[in-house]
């Protein structure tokens, strides 16, 4: 178990980092004891990522000192960080789909032994920590949870003394989260410190020994998460009274507005998911959720609904009775279907362009920002200014580049861009992915108000807590098929969790785990 | 020892516009040593190469004659480059445009009328467009790289022109020289200033450059092109078709290259010959990048390239500089420009591999 009186494993002293005009980290100090699971909490833009990158050697601090086991160290590269005993599991994995687990791990090691020996070590380590993994399997055959195991095992092979985990549970089913926590607790017991970044307060309460809260690049508080309430931590994080999110009254009218009728779509991507016979209805003013573990066809479904991919069968998607399945994205928008894709930069917005110009992506026709093929830049600026005002987007102004906004603010802007168009149907994917609690609350509230005005909303999200709060009904997508819809009020986490894993999927995984072990050893 | 390329934090706007100036300076400096190495008086040769073409009014008029086709072609290419559509075959589209225009000129050789030149322009544009349609079709239908197809088709275009001027279109009274009849006055671009070779095409070019600026800065299609180039996924989300953008970019740049070819044969040349240009279609690529893909920058860089052509000729006469020097100069300029661009976005660090691994 950790012992806070001993020399800290890692101690930060007055770490500061500036990017041109922005101060990302401002005199940050805290320490992590050996074996401690230390939570780093903060809104997006609070400076967590910058700080973690400094610790892992991706960035260098302008000022301040890092002490490792009491000794000052200069971590000038990830190489150096790994040599020091620091491992990191990033939020987005860097794995080659077409290569095996073994090859991927070998590529990520600074001093890889020969493959045979490495395979043995992978099996040993993965068994020891309850992370079953077959070195010979190709990455594209693995679930997201298994891919994360690859990343974790890659770190563990280096015998880390500090493991940094960046939002590790956002891609996992509740059952997988439980399994991950068992592993992390075991590591902690063996003396490995863990720096755990998450915005899910309940998880932090369950797992972490200590929490440091960042806001605006400074440490604003430390607490023992076991004692502090989730609400208290959230308030510390946002620095304001948290608005209580009340579930609105369930919708009574079920007059269908959006009908998806046996939608079939073959994926055009090498490792994509085919959509099979997807049917559901969303009523006037209803919020419909689609849950599921990432990579089960959510992207494909979102693109098919938004019209980025068109369907052969026009009647597979009907809006107020009109078939729109064959129409492209802009034509569907003209019929009243707006959408928000999952990826903010490069998909929902062009980072190199100004906010005003970014409104043209989806609002140029619906909001009259272009006439006879000419851009009405003044109207676009006004519209951007309206979004910034109505959604309290922190931005320099309509002429600021989208890239200069923090994730949460850009997401508010993107959601605002669609919501202010008052569409008949809104399809929104991962509405609050990687967004701070304040922005998430604002986005949820906007969705409620939009639903109240009669819009049918489809929310595709991996965040089960979010779906349980915002949706009226929900269904689970697994391997490209959609479960029957259930009333959210009657749904239990366990039930949804099982659907997310897919009963079939769970069985095969368990069997494979077993076989893999016996094959390789 | 180990070289590492790392992205820089942020390339400032000032640096982006400073790199062409730096590239020109480096090219001139390298030229100095090149001339020294060739046994020439470097300062005098550089003077002839870079300054002499700009000393007289006639010199400037000649620069306009050379810059015209470069700017016309580069304006079209730059729009495509913004959309990541890499048309490298403007030289071939220029050639086919010239063939189209020349065909009209020869077909109506016995006729006169104000309608002949506009018809030639139309035929030139269509010729260039049709030729650019081949890479566009291959790209949108089979995902074949337009870089390869457009480039290779250039050599086919030269051969097509050869067949015509050595064969059926050869001047019957031309002593078997591989060239067509001289065009009649109705098929020639009128001069805009007596005593020079400046023709109506230069006015058209200016209009096109301004038009290109308006399209890119103010229209939805210009926005579409930029989005397709910067963020293909965002373009799909916005409902912009990539294939349509590819077709638009290639047809536009092909059409403008064809128009440039028209003005070459209807202007300074006055007939079809086996070799129409000193590589305008390729040089225009340099012009487009040196001008930062901006229509006004392209006009400036077009003049710079025109200087390298005309100065190269003067230095050939005055200093016996080899003809290849012009090409070397242009190549160096592109090389330095790309290098400066790269280094403004990335830096190279030497790292010792052993020191950092455990």
C-alpha cells in the first residue's frame, strides 16, 4: 500500500509552461507517493494534458523542477521518461491495425528483445496482472478494451514506477472498467504509482487515494476522494455552483418524426463495421440514445444518418414521412436534419479557419449565409457571434481560428451552430466527449430545450451516465446490430452493460482468453 | 549520430510570407557561386540575369509577354493545389489547347471575322479541359494519382502535336518545315501597344487573376476547395463532394492552361510548331507556390520567373551562359522554397540515440 510519509516518487515544484500568450501551467506543485493512485482532475483547458506531457517528456517546462525519488531530473524526451520508469497510456491508442500484438509492442519498446523472448514476457506479464492477451493476434480483431490492454502491457514490460493513464475508461464497458481497476489496484499494491486523469468523479472516488484539482493552469485544491463528495469535487473543478441537472418529464407524444427502417450498409473501410438491419423511431421532442462500446458501428451509423454516406434505399431513413436515405448531407440539412460528428477538429470544424467561416460548413444555406454562390461574410460573422453569446463560448471572437479554442468551447460552438438552426432532427455523436463538466451541462441543457421545441434528437454516446441522464429511450449497438429500444427510466446499468458487451462477444472473448494462454505457454 | 525532424510549435504568418523572399535570396547567392564555378564574372552575370531585363520599357513589355501565360496557368493550378489536387500536366493541357485553337485558325484560314479569335479561345479552353478530364476521370473512378497521369500525358500531348505539324497540318508551302501556315490576322491576338509584343491575352490574364482571387475569397466554391484541401472529413460533413472538387479543379486549371496555349499560338508564335513553350506549364507550378497560391502573389512571382527567362537569354548572349542555367535557376528556386517552407514548420535536431535509451 502507498505510504505518504516516504520520499515522493514524483514531486513537481512550481511547474510553469506558456504558449505564446496562454499560460497553460502556472506554478503547479504536487507530489505522488510510491504506490499512490493520484487523480488529476480538471476541466478541459485546465492544463492537465500540458502537465502530463511535461512529466512524460513530450514538452519541456519553462520554469520549475521535477523531482524523481527526491532527485531533480531533466526529462527532455519520452525516451528519458521511460528510462526513468514512467509509462503512459494515451487516450487515443497508437497501434497498427494490420500488425499483431507482438509486433506492435516490439515497435513501441526502446530496446526490444528478440520476438520469441518478448512473446514469453508478454504472456507472463499479462497473466500476472489479469490482462489476457494473445501476442499473435492482429490488432484489428481486438475489441477496444483489448487494445487498451496492449497499451498497458507495453508500459508494464518496462517495469514502470509511475503509470500515467489519460481518461482510460471512456472506451470501456462497465464490466471492463471493473477489470481494469483490479489491475490498477494490484499495481498500486506492488508500489507502482499511478497518475489517473479522468472526468468521471465516481471512478475517482472508487479508485484513487488522492486527488489534485486544476483550474486555469493552477492547483485549486487537493482532497481525499473517498471523503469528498462528487459534487464537491465538481464544484472545485468548475469554480462555481454546479447546476443540478434535472431530468425533464418524459415525452408523452410519440408521433414519429425520424424513422430508420431496416437500414443496411456495407462499410467501405478496411476494418469497418457493416450495419445490419437497423430500425428505430424517434418521436417529436424525444431524445433517443444509442449506447455501445466504441468501434461497434457508431461511426458508420452516425455517417449514414447524417448523409455523409448515402443509402441506396431512400425509405431506409424517413423524416416526417419523407424518404431521405438517398440524399447527401447538405440536402438532408435542407430537409431539416442537422448533425454533429464525434471528431471536433477536422470533421465538425476546420481548425485552420475562423469561427465565422466554420459556420458556413453547415449553416450556409439554412441560415442564408451565402447567396447565389457568394459568401455573406458579415452574416456569417453575426451568426458566429450569436453562437458565442448564446452558448457562452470562450473565444476571442468570430474571427478567432477554431484551433485556438479549447475542446469544450469548440464543442459548445459546434453544438450551438446546429441547435440555433432549430432543426427538425438532430443527430449528435459523443456530445460531451473530452468536455469539462461545465460545458457538458450547458450542452445537455441546450439539447433539452431543443427537444422541448419539438426536435427529435439522436444521441450516440459511449458515456452511459450521460445517456441515462439525457435520453428518453435508448438502444445498444453491438457489431453493427441495434438492440430493441428500452425506456431509459426502466433500464439498469447491468442490463445495458451486458448488451454492450454483446452476450455472444463476451463468450468468445472468455474462450479465446483461455485458449490463447494455453496455446502460447 | 541521428537526425530527428520535429514539428515546430507554430509557424507564424510572417514566416510564411518571408520564406519566398529568403528562397530568392538563397537562389541568387547560389547563382553567384555557380557562375564563379563556371568561370564567369559572377556580379556582371547576375546583373545581366536579374537586372538587365527590367531596365527598358521594352524589357518590361517582354516580361509581360512571358509572365502572361505563367500567371494564367498558375492561377488555375493554385486553386487546384488548395484542394490538394495536383495537376502537374499543365504543359500538356496547354499543348492541347493550342492544338484546338490552331485547328480553328487553320480551318477558317480563308475566312475573316471578329468571331474567329473568340472561337479559338473557346476551342483552346475546351482542348485543355478535355485533356485534363482524363486524369480527373482516372482519379475519381479508379483512385489513380493525378500527379502521375497528368505528368505522363504531357509527353503524349507533345507527340500529338508532332503528328499534326509533321503530318496533315504541315504548311503546304513551308519547304517541309514541321510547322503550320502562319495564322491570318483574324486568328491573331490584337496587340494592346504598338511597338511591343503585348497582346490582348495579358488583359485577359489580369482579369482571370482577379477573378481567381474573388472566387477563392468570396464564393462558396472557393470555400469548398479550401475545406476539401484542409479537412476532407469536414468537407464530406458539409456536403461537399470530393469528386466534384477534383473535376472542378482539373477542368479549371486545364481550361486556363489551354487558354494560355491559345494566346501563345495566336500571340508571339502565330502558328503551330513542334515546341510551343519553354516549359511554361511546369514553371507555372513554381510560380503558384512562390506566390503562396495567392492570386496577387502569383502575379509577382510570374514576373520573377519571366525575368529568369529573359535574363537567361541576355546572359547567354552577353556572358555565354549555358542555356540550361535558366532551368537550374528555376529549379534552385523551387528547391529553396520547399526547403524553407519545410524548415519553417519543422526543425532538425541531432540526437545521439544511445544517450536517451536505457
